[in-house]
């Protein structure tokens, strides 16, 4: 699917089975397209997570909460990931209020239709990610999230690896992730831990005590994706 809209240029591509990547190279355009849907899914703020909110409400709140002079979301975040059931809920919640909603609605219908056709006309779980074609590190990170949702065997494998992380190290990881802006929900934290571990620790997570767990996650990710990086 090609996205050729005055606000967003890019394409939607199935990068792994039932994992669809919205490839938009412009950081601002990609962030503005995904922002409301991503925050509906896993905002650290209860007033937004799973709730209806307007663009203006979120932009002002974000600026104040992060103590910024302006709305810096497009600079702060580069990759996005949303399960199909959340995309569907957001689609009904926001009802095409903005041009970004209309674009996302088209993406939703494309992915839902394509995944159903691949599954002999039956509904199948799928995952939506957003990244730049110029940033494979972020793309792989988001693919890891997609696998966690769509591939039961993959989820079992990383769950076992997460359980091997010492409790005090797990707590440090959780605190660092929450400081980065992730919500302290165990399901989301575990999803983020495995994605960072599987595709590269950075942004203060790459400490000696945490990196010792990294190789097993990376090897596991390569096993399921045949990625070379």
C-alpha cells in the first residue's frame, strides 16, 4: 500500500508474517501519524491510555509533563508499535476526526483485509509498526514487538529469557524504562525489555550488568527472523 497524502508520504509493507510496517522516512510525519494511536495503546498517563482525547489536549499536556518549551514528541520518539486490536479500538474511538485519522483508517483496513486474505478468509492477529527505512535498528526493535504479539513460540522463548534476569537487574531495567517514558505495566515492560535486549541496548540501558543478558536475546531474535545485524 502506498501512502500519498499531503501530510504523509510512505508505504505499508508486510516485513514479517502478519507484521506490517508503515515506512515513513520523515520523522515529523511518522510521529504525527502514530502519536495518538501509540499513546492510546501505552501512554504512561492514565488520562490518555485507552481513553478518548484530542490532539490539542495531548500536545499541551506532553509539553508541560516533559517540561519542554514546545511539543517535542517527533524528536523524542522514532519507532511505533500497536497490536491490531488496539488499532481497531482507536479507529472507532477517534472516528476520523483529523487527516491523520483518515490515513490511519486506510492503513487499518488494508492490514485487516490483507491478513484475513492470507488466513483463508478468517481473521488473524496482526501487528502494526512504524519506522524509517533509514533506521534498521529501530525497525528491528519494532519487529520484535510484532513477533511478541503474533508468534506464540517466540513469546514463550523470550519469556523464559526474561525470567533468567536477576530480580534486582529486572527492577533496574523497569525503572530505566519508566524514566524513558514507558508505562509501568508488567506486560508492556516485559515487551520492551525483550525488544531492547533482542535488538540492541542503548539510552542508558547498555550497562555491564545488563549487557550480559543481551546475547541470548539477540541469538533468539536471529533464530526467529534470520536477521543479520
